[in-house]
C-alpha cells in the first residue's frame, strides 16, 4: 500500500512539473454582440478572469477556466445596462458570475485549438465548444477567438424577449486576452 501511495505521489509531482499555469494580465477584451431587429449591437464585460494550464509545454491537453462578473456588462446605455442585470436577462442578484471550464483542449483548424467544456450561466450548465488561437513568446501568451451562443438555452432574455423576434437568440462572443506564465 505504501508503495502504491509513493508511486501516485511521484506521478502527481511529475505531472505538476510539466504543467504551466498562465494567468490573465491586464484587462483583456470580452465582447458580446446581440442583435436588435437584425442590427448588431455591441457590449462588453469589464471584469473577468482567464486561467490556462498547459501540459508538457503545449496547449493541447490543457485546461481552461474563465469567470465573468455579469454585473460588469456594459452596452453604453444606462437603461439597457440596468435591464440586462435583471431577472429576465442575467439575473445578477441570483447568479453574479458565469463560468466556463474546459473538459479538454484539442488541436483545431488553422493552427488553433478547440476547448470543449461547459458554460454555467444563470444557473444552467451546458456544453459549449470554444475555438481559439494561441500564440506565445517567452513567458507571455495571447488567446483570441469567437463563439456564438444561443442565449435562450441559458434562459437569458426570458418573458417577452424569449422568442427572438426583436432581440436575436444568437449572441456572438469574442475575446482577446494576454496571459503570463506563472
């Protein structure tokens, strides 16, 4: 039994030795683009955090975690900002943070990667695939990408807003963040 425990501890130590943790540096950019009667609108999240753990010096096989403060949503209009934190939209008083956690990261098209994981938004946890580009130089990295999310799957825009007639159901989310190896 002691031998098995020693072996497991050694394996964990070796595994940790080959993992690099990358943490977001600076503010980064996390934008969302809903549509109003077919016209694209722009919004941004001002407070979020990104962590990437890589294995054996590569992104594939790593883990990605993102936490977004939903109260930081800003569409440059005080009335809209007040509405989107309410119960029909993000329900920030009950669900202040949205999280994305990858289950796997695999090589993707065009030299990029694909994170397969789950988004937890407004108390609903569903699978989401996030394609992204990654570049690094020294101890600095940059991650960028775009994903389209059906807001109604998460109960965002309920009541009169659920149908998608006025506000489209698909929301384009784009991100560009700088990370630093820890």
